[in-house]
């Protein structure tokens, strides 16, 4: 029975062309703007944790040879290149060369200078030198070459900004499914279609299911078209297509369920759109939609609250690594939202029907 | 004649305001029952309670010999409601609107296709079945509104002011169709502010005011309540005599 409802709901939504066009074009436009604006941001970051140049100068005459040996050892054990400078200003060197960090060795101390955007490289070199010199003090020997194990999981794998923004904004706009549903919901409200549903005796669950499935299908179609267009025209790449599609499919369902839940509770489309947009904006903010999540100052404990963060990380990591530790949470978290929000929606509609005047 | 619908002490209160007050009416099978009343008399609330859109505060409804509340899902399928407000999707074609609302009653496949064509033919819109409802005139929308409620062949049809704001041709068409349905055995409850319509099609008429039935009977019987010579008075004059000329501003 509900297949006719689903079919006609889809027709109503797809005939509200403004909504559908917005839904297809918005992710493309926003990601295109951000790709061009921040193309260098991720380029600076990517790969620079793998290999970079460290400049140094030695003021002490006595220990200069042992320091050179130490740095040569550190360089041979990693992809770090150490370049010696004589009596030059460290800040000038950092600003005028490709050097990521500069170490000034004094008589009994050393000072590390770090270029903007290369804080992580600064931390790496600081850690290496600290371990090496501490072992020297502890053993009373010459400084030993220290091997620093860098936890790669703390750093993003290299990702192109085109792919990053292309994927992230598909996720973000998919969370705004209520835009697509608005054509249907406003038509039902305007023409009091609800009364016809009531006198037909159709149960709330079937009504909800028909609406939920039809909105999900339209949103998923719109998002798929948008993703295809951005792949064709912007050159956005996706990782494992099947897993990525599964994540997007479930997040679209979660987005639909979230929107319909607020509509069931408020019974006002305007209020629903405001609430959903505010929530999605907050989830996007902490989840990496506006601030690249690798550079985000938001603590990890806060970021994991946002389903958008799980989806962003899973999709990006699937692209650059082919696997992701966030894959399971990116599927289960929105799935839990689908079940929870749907339950609340049906209950709210039943309560409204029972308590009707 | 067999009773198809009976209201028993049907009452609806909004706070302390009683909108429908202990209403007891019986609708006989195969009749066209007219419900008249000034604005705010409680007609639409009564209709909405019969259709399960509004929940009664007190009392009950018996439909086809069964308690309505207890057998709601079964009985709602035997009911067709044509609301005063147009309840059609503008962005759907005429046949799609009929398909959507008729399918809610479990009709599908070939049976559904047949029901769509029959319903549209019944209201004279078969040739316009592929046109969008939003492009229809007021009268055509009203007719489509009717088509959406009859596809499942209900035993009782409830018309809530179906001729508001339409041209005389469309009104005449709708009234003829109501008579035609009635001849085929469908019971009709009809509310309107147009007295001549009610007089033309209804076999019995009830006049409602302040939530109560103040008079009930055939047109002749109602006229006799006011004057002996029924030819010297119209139904509208009877209505005004019984309900008064005071404006009802709700």
C-alpha cells in the first residue's frame, strides 16, 4: 500500500525543482569555493611530516663535531635533512628558505626556532634532540643518536584539498535533508492532507515509513548527482566506493530521520528548518566541516560527539589509506540515530493524533 | 429504514465551551441527510467527530451497527469524506492525486487503475487526468477533491460545504452527482449554507444551533414548524426564524 505513497511523495519532492537544484548545486559550489581558497592549506601539511629540512648553527667550538655526528645520525635514520648555517639570523633563514625548523646550539644549551604551520615538525625535532641529550647526560657519554617513533595516527595522511572539501561538503549538505522534504511537508500542511490520512485509517508507522523512505530516496539521488558532478567537474576522488556509498546512504537516512523527528515534535516547518540547520552547523563545526579536522583545536572528546566527524574521518581515511578506524562508528552512530529519531517521530505523531482537539 | 449512523449523547467541549452538546441523531441508510446551521453551530465539529478527525469529549458513534471507536479501522474504510478545504496536492496530476488517496484504502494494481478512471470520470475530469491540480480552476479542484474521496466506494459520503466559491455550472454538476450516488445506494450527509441546495437534494434536514439539533425533519415538516401554508415560506426563512437574525461572529 505504501508504495503508492512513496511514489507520489517522490514526485511531489522532485517537482519542487528549486529545492532539488539547491540540494545538488550547493555542495558543488561551496566545495569549489573552498578548494580554490584553501588549496595551499593542506598542501603545506601533507607529506611535510615525512621529510623536511632543519637548519642549524653551532656556536660552541668544543662540542661542534659531536653535534654534527649526532645530527648526521638523526638524518640518516629519518627523512630529515640537516643543513648547517654560519652566523646567520635564524628567523631570516626560516622566512627565506624551505627550512621548517632551525636549531641554534649554544655553549650549554640549544634553541629551536619553528616556522609557522610547521609546529609538528618542531615537536619532532625537539623530541629527537631531547632524548639524545638526556641519554648523554644520564650515561655521561657523547650524545647518542635517538630514534623517535612518530605516531602516524596522530597525523593526517596526505590528502588533496580538492578531495577533502569535495567529500566533506557532500557529507555536510546530506545532513540538510529537510530542505528536500520541505516541498512535501509544506504541501501536506497547506492542503491539510493529514485529515485525509486520518480518515483512511492508515497507521502512523506506515505514514512515517512512506515519508522517511521517499525523502531518503530523493536526498540520496540528489547527493549522488552532486557527488558525480563534483567528481567530473572538480576532480574529487572517493576511496572505497562501496564503503563510502554505505556511509553516505546511512547518513542520509539519519539526516532524514533527524529532520522528520523535529517536524513531528514541532509541527512547524520553519521551526524545524531553523533547529536542524543550527544543529547541523554545530555538528559540522566540531566535526571538521568548516575547520579542517586535522588542524582543529576542538578536543577529540568533543569531536567524537558529532556524527559528521566520524563520517568525515572515515571517508577521508578510506580515500587516503583504504581503511579507517572510524568506519564502524561512521555506520553505527547514524544507524542509532535513525532508530532513535524514527521511534520519537512515530511516538510524537501518535501522541498528537490522540491528543488532537 | 435501517439506521446506518447514530450518534449517542455526542459532546465536544473546548475548555468550558460546549461546541456540540449531547447530540443524538440517526441517519437512515440510503438517505441524503442535510445538516444546516449558522457559523459556529457545531456542524463541522460533528462531521469531524464522525470522521475521527476530532475526538469526542463524551458520547459515542454507532456506524453500521458497530461501535465506531472499537471498529475504527474497519469502519473508516466504509466512509468517504469531502472536506470543506481542498485536500489535494497541487504538484501532482489529477490521476496521481486520486491514486495517492485511493491507495490508502488498500486498493492496488488494476483495481486501482480502474478506480482512478471511474472516479475521474464521475467528476468529469477524465480528459484532464494528466493535468496538474495546481492548474485547475476552483470548480475543477472541488471536483477533484470529491474524486479523491470516492475511489474506494464508501457506503457513507460526508460532504462538508462542497460548493463553496464555485460557479453555478460546477455547483449544479456536483449536486447532480450527489443525487446520482444516492440513487446507487450511497448514504450522504451534506452540510451547506446554501438553503436551496439542501432543499433540492436532501431527504431529511436537521437545523443545528449552539451545538444542539433544534429542528429535524423533511423540508415540508420544517416549514410546518413555522407556518401552516408551506408554500408561502422558504427554507431560508424557516432557518432564520428558528436560529434568529443575530450575527454569529466566531
